[in-house]
């Protein structure tokens, strides 16, 4: 039963190449999820707070968040989301090129649900996105959306 | 040996807080079956979990866990309380906590995420599926995820 559920995924990713790869990996899967993509931290926040053109978007069930993004950095988005009473229950998967120990520790301290360093290899990148999807949708119980 | 292969060989310390001996045995079995060499520590109630994490009493020399598998309904100190304490502690909160519980109550799910549980997993009632889930947890949190260094 759980395999049939579909969820809304927000991908915050400033690299078009990586965004395309992620989209491709998610489309290949048999799970029917709706993917929303934003390209910087400001758009991510506007989406989550339903500002401007994002007035009618759904609340995401899962956020895939890059760290190094223009306008508003991913670390700032993470902090804001996890401090917000309404948004903090949304799982945030950090998906970033950074392998800096400082970034890893800081994001876990800010309550990122998990941190994943993007593989440099194309195929592995897609495997990782598929693994994220499989774990967070088929294995994990996500909080239900209200309304 | 490339970086990614090295990561798969790393072994981590896992703390399992589980009051049901049957479920603890199943989890141990699942973790032992895998090719990843992890060290599993088991505690049977919330007080022991806290003593372990704060290295109290007999736990004075235990390592800091890299991952915690936490049951919710436990005697002495409830898992929800353990979760709250750990995630509010500046030193301990970076340790990922996987809530692994029989509860399917929406209230428990939401509350755990609000308390910053890293993820919430309902224990399958089926034995084989339970073992599969433990393997998935191990595989995801060790081979895919980057954990904070101790």
C-alpha cells in the first residue's frame, strides 16, 4: 500500500545539470511523485511560505536541499525551516557537493534530517537519488499533511 | 581504493534502545547478517539509553554512538523523552536518531519529527519485512548518508 502513495518533493538546486539528473532519477522510479524545483534559497523560502507566484503550491513532504545556492544560502534555508513551528516537521535531506566536516556537523546541529554528499560519478548520483526516494517514501513514515 | 569504497568499509557504533527482547534479537540478527561491520550496543529502557549517552555508571567507557535506533514506548524513561533530551543537548543533537516503533499514531509521527527525530519508521509486523527494514536503515545511514565525524 505504501508503495502507491505519491508525495510532493521540493528540490532546491542551483546547478541545472544536477537538477536534471535528479529529475531523471526520480522520473525513472515507479513511484509517482510530484517534483518541484527551485534554483536558489530565496525561491525555496518563497515556495515554503507560499509567497508570490507560489501562493497555491502544496506543502512538500520532503525537501532535497543544496547548500551552496545564490541569494539565500541553503544553510540559512535549513535554519529558517527547522526553527519554524509549522515547517520543521518536513524532512530535509541535504544534497550537496560539500564534503567539509564543518558543513556536515553544522547541518546536523541545525536539525537537517540527513546529509548526503553528491557523488561525482553520474550513475552513482542517480543511484543515490533513487536510494533517497526509496528510503524516504517506502521505508520511512512521513508526517501527514494537514488540509 | 577510491573514497566511495572506503566509506563502505567504515564501521560505526549503533545504539539500539529497545525494550522488546524479540525485536532486539531480530534487529541484532539483521545487523549481523550484513557485510558492514558495525558495533551494536543495546539498552532496554529510556534510563539506560540516557545513561549510555551521558556515560554514567557502567557506561563510563562506551563510545559515542554514530546512530541511534530508538523505540518510543519504553519503561522508566519513554523514548519520546529521550528524543527530546538528546535533540536539545548541544553535544548530542547531531547524532541521527531513527525512531523505530510499533506506533503508527499520526500524533507520534508528527511529534517525533517536531522534536527533530531524523526519521520515523513503523516496525513491520512481518518478521522478514522487519529484517528488511533494519537492513534498509543500515544501508541508507551508512552507505548513502554522510554521518558527522566523532
